[in-house]
């Protein structure tokens, strides 16, 4: 009695050569490296955007603080004149 397993693909006449296996392996390595590079570039871009946003927010807070201190100084001078 033969054992039959469904879902298994068997090719008896089309064995891959060593060169084809190596080329396939190198192709997968290259694709993986490109994906890693793409992910890293996206991460760097997102980090730069976040840094720019935070820098703008810090500058805005500093300007607001300076404006507030100038207003308080002017009020102090106005009430003491």
C-alpha cells in the first residue's frame, strides 16, 4: 500500500543545480539587504521629522517664554512709574 500525502509537491525531473541554488540564495540575500536598508532609511527619516518637530516646539516655547517675560517686565515698569 502506497502512502499518499496531499499538499506535497515533488519534481523528479527538475532538480536545481548548485549554481541555481546559489543564485537563488544570493537573490534572497540581496532582497533582504535592500529591505533592511529601506526600513533603516524610513526609520532615519521618521526620526529626523520627529526631531524637527520637537525642535520647532522647543523654539516656540522659548519664544513664548521670552514674550511673556518681556510683557511682565513692561507691566512692572508701567506700574512702578
